């Protein structure tokens, strides 16, 4: 992990095409702006983890404890 100290209006470059701008610092809060190609998905950490958890649950196998007796008409 890289830890940097930046001031407002300073930038962090990630590769050749992602720029992180420090917009404002107020107490414990830091506002950033991210300039990246549209093909790069950017999520807040908690949203990303929620999406991952939903994907895991959706991909989980469904138990097949079906009792089909009487389910089909004669």
C-alpha cells in the first residue's frame, strides 16, 4: 500500500490515464475528484463490497430438495 500526503489542488497519477485530484480537506473529510476513462469502473469501497456479496449469493447453488409428488397433473 502506498500512503501519500497531499494538499488541496494537488494530484495523484495512477498509470497514464487516471488522475486523482484533492479538492478539499475539512477536518477528517477529504473530497477527491477522479478523472478516468469511462471504461474504468469506480465504486466507493462499501458499495463495491456489497456488489461482490450480492454476486456471491446470486451464484450460490440452489438446494434441490423438491418433492415433486403431486406436483404434476395426472
